[in-house]
C-alpha cells in the first residue's frame, strides 16, 4: 500500500479582470469557488485513482473545510484514520486568477504545520510518499522511520526546500520538476536516485529518458497538478511491483490526464 504524508488545503479561488497592485482593491467577478488541494491530498487522490490502497497522514482543523475534505477523501477510497484534527484552521490557499489565466497564490499552512510523523504500520512492499508542504523535519523523521522498516520512500521535493542529506540518500527516487531540479543542482544535496519531470517533454530517471503520454495542444486545459498526479500514480505503481519503465508509463498517463481537466484533482469542488 501507499502511505501519503503531506498537506491538505482548501483552495479558495476568485477570478478578477486584473490583479490588484499593493494597496489596491479590485472586485472579483464571481463567487468564490472552493476546491480540494494541497500536494498531499492531490497525490493521495491520484494514488487511490490508480487503485492503490492509500493511507493519508495529515492534519486538518476542527472546521467545516476540514470535515468536508476528510469526507471527500473517504469517498474516494482513501483511509483517513491518520488524518488528525489539529488546534489550527485547515490549511488554505487563496488563489486569484486574472483574465489572462495568470494566478497569484497565498498559502496559509494552518493545520499542515501540525502534521506529525506518526505513521501507520508499514514495511517491505509499501511506499511512503512525501512532499514539502509540511515541515521538513517531520518529513525527514517519517522518511527515516519508513526506510528503517523496509518501505520504499518517494520524496517529491516540492515546493523546493533543502533535504537533509540522509533523506536525499534514502529516497528512491527524489522527484522534481525542471525548476526544482535547478534549485537542487545549485545546492550541495545529492539524491541517490533522481527523477526529473519535463512537462510535455516527459521525464528522466537517473539519466534514462522516458516520453510523456501525448496530449494534443487543444486538449491542454490546466496544467495545475500534473506533477502531483504523476507522483501519486508513480507511488501506486511502485507499490504494485511495477518496474521503472512501467511505473513511469503509468505516472505519465496520470500526468497527461491531469492536464486535460481543471484543478489539481478530478471534480475538485469541496
Ligand atoms: P509539475 O506539474 O510539477 O510542474 P510537470 O509539468 O513536469 O510537473 O509534469 C509532470 C508530468 O506530467 C510530466 O513528466 C508528464 O508525464 C506529464 N505532463 C505534464 N504536462 C503534460 C503535457 N502538456 N502533455 C503530456 N503530459 C504532460
């Protein structure tokens, strides 16, 4: 099975004609939309969609958004028994999108800052999948514990932050996109196994290139969440015993599917 430790955010989206300048007020042109987001939740949903048995380790607040998100995950087949209720509001992303499709985002971590490294039982054959929207020391502790128990650890180093050296060395693989790969290359952190995704140009895993699944230019609706779908499906495939080529093929198919719909998860309304 796949244990996903990471963030759960309620994404609040407002559309504006143009972004406000500092000190300025603009009116949104419609009601606020509320979506399920956060890299942890996005990846857990993607792993469940790939038919893995998924346990989510996360924290939400004692509020309506948190309850709605837990209920959504349960409905999608994700085990939420390790989603704690923390003394802080459920994480939020305030997203403003202008007429050009350009967005600006403010993330309020809230309950995500309270995630602990208490993992459910896991061992050989299982995969721990983590990202860096929750505190890095917690991610590191969970990664070490899972590795010590024989589980495979997949680290999506996004948003980019410096990984402790031992975590970069035990991850199999560290997954980054092109921007994060540049930041990683500028650091003194060395990943034992590195998988870099290049959008429509596919990916490379320890130097071996793999193609993306073809998507027609007119089919690309919203590239948000392609990386999350890729990581979730990759972890599911690895837990299923797939080899590299097969795991990447399934991950690329999920990434390609994600760019064909709006939002970071399919039908993401909360
Ligand atoms: P991120 O969303 O983190 O920036 P990428 O854009 O590199 O990550 O996308 C991750 C993966 O999703 C790619 O390796 C590819 O398999 C798939 N993908 C992303 N964009 C496209 C696209 N336009 N066409 C086909 N596949 C895509």
